[in-house]
C-alpha cells in the first residue's frame, strides 16, 4: 500500500485510470506496508489509508468503496492448477480446467 504523496496545498487532480498515469505526473510508487494476502488490503483501502496493488483473481467490485484501476503494462501472473498426484479430475474440476484454458491467451500448459 502507498499513501497519496500529493501535497495538501496542491490543487486536486482528475483521477488517473491507471497507475502509469500517476507515474507520468512524477509520482512514485513507494510501498509503506506489505501484506501476505491481497484480501487483507481491502480494509486498509476502505479506511482511506492508501492504495493497494493486488492480483485480479478476486471480484474486487463486490467490496463497497473499492474502485478497480487496471495497470498499464501489468506483468503476467503465472498460474498453476494443483491436483493430487494419481487422482483423476472430477467432471467439475475438468470443466474448471477447460474454462481456465479457454480464458487465458496462452492457456495452461498441458501435463
């Protein structure tokens, strides 16, 4: 999380739609706190204590007062599907794997 480093006397600026917009304005991202799970950041953001850089795996729009601002040029997030060795996937698990493969540009690598 990082606090907004703008001066209290500076005129308000229109919000950027992505962090790179802030970077173009000379702002630097300087984390003040790191947490282990992204869900923990919600309370800090809702309390107005700063912003959070989180994964896109949760439906963040379900949380009151949270605005999602995608990052331009965001890094790819590697995903792995963990299964129990020697156990076949259930029908539901197979469908989930197929859905993930269809949604990812590169899909999941085949075992």
